C-alpha cells in the first residue's frame, strides 16, 4: 500500500475454490482491503479477468485499483483449460 495516498493497485492471482463464484472472490478481496485500510480510506475498485463457474476451481486474475484497467488486455490473451469429468 502506498502510504502517501493510500492507493492499492495491481493484479492478484487467486486460486478460486470450489463453490464460490468469481464475484464472491472479488467481494472477499474488497472486504479484506477494507479491513487492512486505514480509516477513512477510499476502497479501490476490483474486478475479475474472466468468469469461473462455481463448480470450477482454478486461477482467477483479480484487478485492483488501476490494475482493473489491464483486465481488457488479459481477456485478449490465450487461455488453457484442463477439465476432469466423471460419468
């Protein structure tokens, strides 16, 4: 955290657990930032770079503060998915 203007920014690589939506993960990041920020502090924007189903696990990129501006560029990058199905 930048102590001069209390700004937090960047990209977080989160290992999304089973049962949470991508929005749930973003909400948890924002709640944690709110807990760690000195009061009164402006809580930065946060958003995810892609959606994972609640039944999926894996890496979810979360942009925070100015890092949210990078999300459209991340959408353009190639992605690889590995799936296991049980019949």
